[in-house]
């Protein structure tokens, strides 16, 4: 029997594998450099903590070919990038772990050129086109029919319901043994000497994950949602006049329907037809501002500048002097009153998760709000209940075609210069 490599040999192989991950997936380079690897045979296969500590069993690593090891390491990095630890908190932690495993493995199968998922990993063709929440619902509804494994690596074939029951109430297997998304308590148990730095390390990893997710989205290499607020800040310049008319007309019609006051030539519109003597009617009103919720999640990195330009264009066209701009990734990162001109050079905060619930519910608590425009790529969480104000969802180009909220009106931006 071939001897099991030493911890030092296994660690060196993993570190080399992490460097190799960044060749086909350069957006993971920051995370690959930030993780800390520990060899620990108390872990059945391999797993990762929110702090960025990756743990591996020597025998498990020894069984993997080089390309299989790269696959598994990329898988663990994607758990960090997609914030699985934060989204999996609660009673359904293991089932969310499994759901993200299906998605991640489906992504990697295409990215790394595998015909199958190595290391006995979970496999669901087409999972990358679904959200984790959809897969969790499928597991709960059709768990007896869905194929799964007793654990995410080196697992035995079993139904999804059977896998979850085995690690649930009365089961002989713990969630840590079945899953590879390991919680803070397990890390403190295995590494008690490092518990004081857990929170700060997890914070640093969230920032690295936000950057990886944003870069991966820009490269078209990743799909996934987050839930934690980002900590990246950047100043963006609004790109003006970037979009064409079909959605523009729909937005104007909506704003006209929700804005108080009547049209009057006493106050002409500040946006007149180019090269024309025609004067557009302005709006006569007491005071009205446009409430805008801006999705500042990591996936919106390339969309925010043209979105801000669109806001400014329409406010000028309809003679709206004031904008309330609420920035939100997974928490409200900005809420202020602005003029359209102020958007020309404006600081955006966030680039983290993708949950607009705090912003939209915050506006619901303000009795003055009668309408709000939400600009997003659609890869978000939002309040399931209908808001007490009119909502117009403005979906950026290249977003998910399946976005279909149960309330409000949806229009889609189209790229191109006017």
C-alpha cells in the first residue's frame, strides 16, 4: 500500500494547486492568495471556514489527480466567493451547502473541461442556471427522487432527503462531516488557539470575496448571490445618453403616472429636443423627488455608471430637481438627496451581497414615499410582500431573463448610444 504523504508534502501540493486554479480562473487569484491551509485528518475530506481557513485530509488529497485537486480547490474558493457560510446560517445550513455545491460543480465542470464531477462530488447538470433557493425548494419538495450523496466529497449515492436526514435529527453523521462549509464553532473546536482572530479574518475574506465575485461577473465566469454588505467604495462617473428609446419611453410613462402635478409651459423642460426649436412642457408641482434604489452588489460593478447616467437624463427630461438615492448591496450603504448634476461624479459604496430588502422596506416606513425606481441586474433578493408604493424595476443589460417579481412593473435597459 502506498504510504500517505506527510502533512508538509500535502500542504505543498495544495499550495501549488491553488496557484494552478488561478490560470483558468484568474478572478479567484485574490482568494487563492488569502486562504490559509491546514492539514488535519480529523476532517473527512476537505472544507473551508468563513475566516478563510481551508482544511484537508491527507488521504483524501492523496487520492486526487492534479486536475481533480484543482477542481476541488476551486470549489472551496467559490464557496467563499458566493458567501455560502453567511447564506447557509440557520436550520437549513447543510441543505444550502448542498445547493451551492450543485451550482459550483456545474460551473466548474464547464470552466475546467470535466465531463463529470470528480472526487465523488454532487452533480446536477444545469444547476448553474438556478438559484440556491430554487434548488433548496426542489430538495424539500422532491427529495426522495433527487440523486445526492451522503457527503459532498467521496459520498455514497443516496436521495437528497436521505442525505439530509442522515445528518439531521437522529442521524449518526454531523453536518460538518457531510458538508464542506464549516462553521465558526467547528473552527474553534479544531483550532482553539486562533479563535480571537476569527471575526477580523472573516471580515477580510468577505472583502476579498466581493472583489472576486465582481471580477468573475465582469468576466462572465461566475453566477451567484451574496447576502453580506460589501466594504468596497469607489467613485463612478455617470455615463449620459447611453440608452435607446423602447425602455426609455416605458420609464417616462411610469414616472408621468406616479409624479404629481400637471404639465405646463410656464416651466419648460430643461431637456429640449436636440437641434430643435421645440420646447417641451415642464411639470408644475409643489415638491416631488424621485426615490431610487440602486443595487450596488458586486455583480453591478460595470452597470452603475450607465445606470446613474440614465437617472440623471430622465430627471432632467422630466424637470425633477431632487433624487433620493438609496444605495444597497445587502445593507443600506447610502441614503441621500441629490440633484441630477451631482451624479456626474458620485461615490458608490457596497459591491458586496445582493439583497435589496433593507432599502425597499426602509422606503416603506417613510409615509412620503409613493413610488420608487429600483435599478438592478435582477440577481437579487427583495421583500416577498408587495410594497406600499409603486415600484418600477429597471433591469440592466445582460441581466437574468427569468427575473419576474410578483409586484411592480419591469422594464429592461438596452445597450447602445442614443
